[in-house]
């Protein structure tokens, strides 16, 4: 199935550093979502974006919906060891509700934080 | 509040045996339901989705099938498992209608086919 291009594939950083990752597509999306997955668990929704140019924060996390509707960015400030995990972007083309709620996922960014 | 359950949490099955994974959602009505498979901790592949009881859409041809016998119950099945069916299976739900498009995932089932 189709997947979004997500980069970087992996990051190994020191505690306290800031992190940036992005997701790009050749198609326009109406919704961008960012998830975090801990080992052996289901992904947890971090941030949802619904408007082009929208910038939304959730604690130390900030995500932006690209102006072109073809990309999104996630930043993590002052990383801590519990930020370790795989981060996925997901895009959705459809409108509200119904069968068009299908998500297309990015390939994931593996984040490792060294204390 | 809404919760989503999956069981079993882990499963080891021999090749050729049948499979039944169950997913249930609490605290919401008429949700959209989804089955995903994740290999090696990366890349979520959508297998099936359902917008109502008895309504199943398949995304990829495979050795698996899905059923929705009740509004908040979604079952993933196979008559004969293959080695390639091993993976981490995730169920997810999203609200039907309205302005919310987020999907919420269950804890997953780790399936190993030997």
C-alpha cells in the first residue's frame, strides 16, 4: 500500500537536544496526524492538524501542517529518555467521517535518546 | 471515555492452523473500525475497514478475512495461517461522521506463525 515519505528514518540524540522530523507526499491531504509508538504497544495519537499552515503544540511537541498541504513537520524540544520510540505521520485525504477516514502512514522515524 | 481492547495479546500458532483475533470498542456507537498489520515495528498496512455491522472493505488481497458481527466488535480471521502472516496486528477505531478524523489504536496482538 501507499506510504508517505518520512525522514529521517532514525535519530540518535543526547538528552536535552531538540528533534525535528518531517513527512512529505506528492498528493494533497486535508488532515495530518502524528503518532508515537512504544515497543510492543499500539500507536498513540500526539497531535492532529486540520488546516494548512496550522501550528499546534502538545507540551514539548509542536507540529505544523504545511502550506502546500503536501507535508507536515514535528518538533520535540528538550528531549528526555521517555521520548524514545517510533514516530509516525499519517495523512488523510477525505472529508469528515465515513469511509474516507482511511489514513496513509509514513514509514516512521525511530528516535533514540541517550541520557 | 472510549476504550479499545484486543485479545489475545500474544499468540503462537502453527502453519495451517486457523486464526481469530478480536477487537472491541467501548464508550462509542457506530464507530469506523480498522485492522492493520505491522511488520518488524515499522510501517502500518491497512488490511480491512468497516463503517457498519456486516460492512467490510478489504484493502489488500491476502490470506485473512474480517467480520463485524456487532456494532463495536471487529474480528480478524484466517482458515489456514501462513508463515508470512506473522506480525503485529492492530485494531483502530474512529468516530463516524462529524469533524473528527483521528484514529485510535488498541494495544495490538503479536502473532507468530511457526
